[in-house]
C-alpha cells in the first residue's frame, strides 16, 4: 500500500477520535496536574527566555551564522564544532526570540538568512540532501579531526540529528516569508527514506541510526546500497536502528510520513514496550496486543508509583517531549500522547520530590557536573535494563525491590522547561528554587545541570539544551506559539490521521 493511500484511508478512521481537538486544545485528561494560569509569571518567563537567547546568540558565529555546540558560562569560549541539531535549534530559537520580541523581525531575518546561506554552500551527501554530523562553526567545513583530542572523524549522517534540522527548516519556511524559498530549497532536497530499512526483522521496517560515506573501519558498519536507490553504496550503521516509540527519533518518521517517503507502518513498527516474554527488559510490562494498518503492536506500559507509563529507552524528558515542541501530539493523539506526556512529567516530578527526595526534578541527558556529558533519566521509565540514572551514583531501580535511598541527583533545567508545557506552575516553582539555591544561573540563563545534594554545577551552556528551553517557552508564553509554525494543514493532514489512531496503555 502506498503511503499516500494509507494516509487517505487513515484520515477517515481517525476523524472520530480527534477531529474536535483543535491545535492547542489539550484534553483535560492530559493535564492531571493542571497547566497553571496563562499569563501568570510571564515576566519571570520572559527574563529566562531573554537570558537564554543571550547564550544562544553568543554561540553563533558572526560570519557563518552557525551556532557552536556549547560555550562556557562566561560566554567567551565556543566549542569549535557544531551539528545539524545545533543549527536547527538556532534557527527555531531565532523565530521564538522574534515572536517573544526579544529581537526585532529584521534581526531575525538577517540571522536566519546568514545561516541558510552557509548551509547552502556546505558539503553534504548530495543524493539525499542530508548534512554530516560535525562541522567547524567558524568556517562551515566538515570536521575531519576532532578539535578536543585530534582523533580522526569519518563523516557520518545521523538520522535523528537531521530530523531536527529538517523540522527547523520547515518551521522557518512558514514563519519567515523572506527566507521561505531558501529554507524550502534545503528542506525539499532531503530524502528521509535514505534512513528507512524496509528489510528490518519486524513488519513495518525501522530507521537506521545513520550512515557513513566512507569506510569508518567499524565492525557495525555495513556497506549497502542506499535505501533510496540513488547514489553509490553507503556504510550504514547496521548495528543501530531507532526502534522505540518514546524517542526523540520519532521526528524522522514524522518528516518521512509528511513527505510520503516513509510509510505510516514504520510509526507503528516501533516498540511501546518490548513484548512481555523479553524478560531482560527493565520490568515486566502490562498491556495488550492491537493492530494498526496491518502492523501488530504490543501496547505495553511500565508501572511506576501506581501509574502505567509507556517508557522510552532511557526514561529521559527529551525522549518523551522534544518532538512535542513541534507537533501538538497531545491534541492530535489524545488517547496516546495525550495520556503519556502528562504522566511522564508527573512521574519525573514524583521521582525527584517523593521517591528520591532530591527536592528538585527534571532528568535528561546533559553536561555532567562532575565533568563531560552523561545520560540522565528516571530508570523506571526506561526500557534499558542498564538504565539512565537520576543520580551520580547510578542507583538502579529494581521493580521487585525498589531502592529506599538515592545519591546525588542531577537535574537539568531544560527538562523542567519541557515539562512546563504540561505542568506550568510546578515547573516554574522547581526552576525558581534551582536559580535561588544554587550557583545555577548566569548572564546566559540557566547553567546546564546541577547535582542537587553536593551543589556541584555544570558551568556551561549547550546549544541543544538552550534551544529546547527557547522552544518550550515559545509554546508556553504564547500558547502553542512554536507549534503553530510547524503544524500546518499539510502536516496535520499527513500526520494526525496516523498518530490519532492509537490508544496507549498509559493511565494514572
């Protein structure tokens, strides 16, 4: 069945489930904790947005318009490299900064035009229109040597990173008429089916993590013809597919479905939980078997603090909510995302305040206050049995014998800002106390992470995390302010009938 016919068929099937839900009309059941009153705390939110923009602007190279991956808390030393995700985050942050009147429309246009002009001349994988994962932000050149340690870099095209650049380009095309043509030229050249593996072992296929254009000398790189049938063979990352539903990588499926390049079946082929007979996963799931567009789906959920929550791989906030910055998932899919998003936020809040008793909450990959970068999350909300942990000590959650104490919890502000889209007042209170009680705030906004028992702080800003903060504030200060640019009629007609079909096993 073609993707076009599938979408047309699904449109009628989903009409009854969600046709009454307008953009931004989140169902009451999606917000058990309440959003908070719109307009309340707006001055405080605007201060946070303005300062966050200061750090993003400081990371942007004045000549190329490319934003660095990170910068120190003093806003003086850039990382020396950038990625498609970073560039995409800068583009949508420009739009949010304009819409919140932090910068004027002329500055927004000039910044975006500079970035798009650099993207237009940068080296990329031409047959698919996809960019490589690392560039020098000062020149736009592909990185061949890693600046931190001098190791060789083999150009890699990352599916999930390209998802954020693709989403940003489409958003810019709607939000900035003067740059629409340039943004669409880059966006229209992108072939999302370059990542799609129809021959994956599960019906419906799955997306590769990405591919190299030269032999990287890795055992998990397989030389294969491109899935689009165009161009020379590529070294696909055959050891890595994105196969979980609660993942930031679902944006790639969304873009492929919108463009008609990935079939809707791929959306349903991802795991909600692994099947109950896979006894190595974090805990035994609860749920039932369903079928959508001919694809069998185990509608599983994990049990945490009496809630049934569909887990991600690691149990982090950005796995759950980053795509929701763009797509009004709770409104378009009230029986799946509309249930799970607020439950995940509630579970993270209760983990931080009531279970681990950190006094603070919001767990997601971030700069590690002890140095480097680390994946943090709520272990009980992750399929991975080795876990993303919420503390430095890596306290493991065992559903048979839950821990009675946790160590030095690491909270990242961007997770609380994402949560603000569902629990406005609770997230604001959490962030207010982080700012007041730690050395966690500077001229560029919140520093990236705080170890809340030791007081150790990661004194730097990551452009990805800062751009998630800007996106969330864009949707909170002006309800659905960022989503409205992405969720066009074209997007809604392609995507809503697909995601609106499903009912998760999530429940309070």
